[in-house]
C-alpha cells in the first residue's frame, strides 16, 4: 500500500467515524432517556413524602427506607415485615431459577444431540411459547391445580388419594402443606408457586443454555466415552465443566427475572409469603396509593438484584483467576 | 494378543449404505491405514470399531470375543480424533490421566502415569500447561498420550495429521510410526493422504464408496493395484484405453504386451495403467523391436521437480506423463519435439474398461 492510499484510507475511516458519531450520541440519549431517567424518577420519588388521602410531594426524607427495614412505628415497635417479603422474593426466585435450570439442562442437552432440523423445530416451539403471557400461564396452572377440576380431582377419582391415605403418605403431604384434611391440595402452596415460576422461565432457560451446549465439540463427548466414561460420567466430567459459565449465568438471569414475578405469586403463594414485587404493586397501585414507599421498595429490590449480579461476577473472576 | 476381525460389517444411514458388508482382519501389533477419498466410509468404519457407531449388520471380534454390542466406554479403545478433542477445562496432565480418573485411580498414580506418557511423547514438563497454550503438534502428542493412558487393546486414529502443517505432518508420521512399533499395539489410522498411509502402515485398506477395494502392504498396493480406482488413487498413473487382441492390448496401430498376458477374451475393452516413473521415454525413431510396446508422442510440457523431471506428452491415445530420475535425463527435451513412450510389459496393469474389477 502506498502512502497516498494509506492516507486515503485514513481519511475514509475518519469520514465514517464522523458520520457515525451523531448516531452514537443519539443512541446514548435514547438509552439515557428510556432507562436512566425513569430509574432516577423512582429514586427521587422514594425519598418523597406521602400525603394522607392524596398523592405525594417532593421531599428528601429517609422515612420510606426506615419503614422498609424496621417498620413505620420504629422506635416504638419494630417490624421486619418488608424484610420478610424480601426474603420470600429471594426464596422463590432462587429455588425456581435453580429448578428451571436443572430441568432445562438435560432438555437443552438432548436438543443439541438431535438433527439440525429437529433442533430448529424445538427452538421455534420454545420461542413461540415465550409469547404466552404470565397471566395466561398462571390461569392455565390455576385450572390444572384447582381442587375441583384439576390434579387433586384426578388423584381423588383415580383412587391415588385413598392409596396415599392408606399408605400413610397423606400425612406427609399435609405436613408439607400439600393436603387439607380430606384431599390433596396444591393451590396456595410453595409447590404451586415454584412450579408455575419454573414453568414461566423454562423456555428462557433452554434458550439461554442452548448456545453453550451446542458449541461443545461432539468429539469431546466421544473421546470421554472411549476412555471409559459412561453417560453420567461424561456429563459430570466433560459437559458440565464446559458449560459451567453459561449455566451460572442462566441461573443468575432467571433469578433476577423471577424477582419481579407478580401474577404467579398473587395466585399461588400463601398470603403470608407474598413477595416484594407484589408489595411494590400494592403500594403504588393498591388502596394506599403510596408511591414513595413503593418506590423505596423497588429501589431496594433493584439494588439487591444488582448486588447479587455484582457478587456473582466477582465470584466468577475469583474462580477464574489462575492459582 | 488376538487380531481384530470384522465380519460382514455394514452401516446404513437411512436408505444410504455408507459401509458395505466388509470383512477385514487387523493383525495384532500392526498398523493398518484405512485409506480413501472423503465420503468413502473409512471414518464410519473406524467409529464402528470404536463403538461410537452401531453397525447395521455384521460382527466385530477381538480373537473369539464378540464386541459388536459392547458400548464404547466398556470397549475402551484409545482413540485420537481429528480435532484432538482435548478437554479445555483441564490441564495437560489431567487430560492424559482422564481415563485413570474415571477408574478412580489415586492421584499419585495418575500423576505418575501422565508424566510417564508425557516423556513418551517427548513433552516432559508440559503437564501443568493448559491445552490452549499448546501448539498443534503438541496437542496431537497430548491426544496420543491420552489415548494410550489406559493401555488400550486397539489404538484408533481418525485423520490425526489433518490439523497439522505439511512439515510437521511429515515429522509426526515418522514419530507416530516409531512409537507404534515400540509399543507394538494394534493400530488403525484413517487417512485420505496416500503418502501418510505409505509412510506409516504395515497394511493399507483402500476404500471407495463404502467398499474395501484392496487390502495389502503398501508396496503391493502401489505396484499391483487390483482396480483402476486403486491405481488412480494411490500415486499417479497413465491410463490408456485399448482392446484385447491375443493376450496383448491393441491401442490404435500399436500392440502393447503385458507380463503376464492379460487374461481377457479377445475384443474386450480394457484400460492399461502404467506408473509415470515406470514409463520410458525414447527417441522418435526408437520404434524398433526393442523399443516397441509403446506409442509415438509429442512433448507438450517439461518441468524439473529437483529429484525428478516430469515430461508431459501427447499421444494418439491421450496424454501420458513420464518421470525421469537422475541419469535417465539424457535427452534434451523441449516442447514440440517428437518422442516415443514405452510401457514395459512387467509395469503394466490391465483393467476392464467398464467395470472396476481385478485384472
């Protein structure tokens, strides 16, 4: 390349960069406007003051945050009601995320072992299932688990319930909160809540795990087999270590997503085990119309999710650091 | 140790037969090359031997022991894959000791065995390295060491040199052959490179379209190809069409004699094959009794390849190539000159022109 050509190329690159620059600014402005500004509003409102019987006014007051951690009547009385809601948010989200990944992992792995055409069909099916709204899915499970027409009815009519009673397993189910004195009962239980939440994120889990699993060189699996590893040993020693990072990332993403689940919790969770997402909605849109307190809860939920993401990234870095 | 025997082994994928019923014996301690072009079924055959592919029909035996239905992880034939398939999440030592770890061997034993094998493949001191830090040749050696760690009955290699550059490939061919001879392990190598097969193998199985076309030692395969395909695939050959006439081959006005006589009935259409280095080049007037058994030709192209000189000639029966080495380059050759190509009777192979079968 001659010097003239090099200069011409530099000039062209410079011209391209100058053309691209306004677009970059525009893009940044849109992102700031759509993401950062609403978030800043939420933060500002969370320090606002609720006017009884009316809306709220601007203020810089930590009352809402204090209420979250120790209750509204502190120091006279102390209440950990909202910390408890936070705990249930984490409890349901962590369990459902892990269960979803545990179920999705073998499923996604089996998909990657199929023919190219079958893989495409499965992925299209999973992607289309994402179109189902949370409300629709919860409605479906509501019917499937309902006492009169759902699974409890099937168990009763097929004699399984009687068998459970005769064998003594029924008492165990009662102890787990999965039966009333007469019948198996799934609704308003941790089981139903986690089942529905798991179902909600299952397609995401498969789609998130699929790229990592499909990138595994099939000859690595075969090499392990020729060296004496049975199917389970192959998964344990080759497949899982190769997809450890995507697996971890998927659990984390699903967990953060599940922190915000609303409908499934309101329908299936025990009223004493309502989560922060439900509480935020109740505060902002419910009878009290307490936007500042709702915002404070939302900010804390967001910071918690951010904290978990940050801690996970830090842990990942520590794990990957050479010894 | 007994031989590995394939008995009418066949593999179909749907309606397509990839490997036709094949009978083969891999002798103990020998290195056999499965040689053929892409898609000829050689890798499928190797995978069936490894237990990674279930045969559609036929049996695989080690001595009298039938292992057809034995899964790969019980069969445990050491295998080197084309991509080497080293585990990136393990260091070199853990890769090599993988089979021992699966068996639950103590750490000290695994370490000792891995170090022993690293020394064997001349990679001592590389045990703690990550796979990503190794060059192509080093990876291949680790893959070989890993496959040998479990002291397999049979050692399988699927195109083990294809990921290496030409110079390294040559070195590794010699190195692998020496290692195999030292260990005396029954080895089967899949390759599409005839030079690689000739360098390493005690025995070559030339495959085409799912069939074993010819089985034999490299020298025999090269000098006595049984089909036109083998003659064409292994090395270079001049092919000239003709018709049988009293045990010789009539090519236009010339009568080409062969030793022994071509065992075809008269007027059968045949093709004769003669290697370029066996084909002789003479002066244009050499068409006497001693210079017969050839065709007049015109030189169209000459190139010097260092050890040999390659001469391309046009004859009435098509193009012919002659390779002349050392002192044979007596003639001053130039394109356009007239010459005479002679096919020595003992260097000629005759094949039927329509069906590829034994001459």
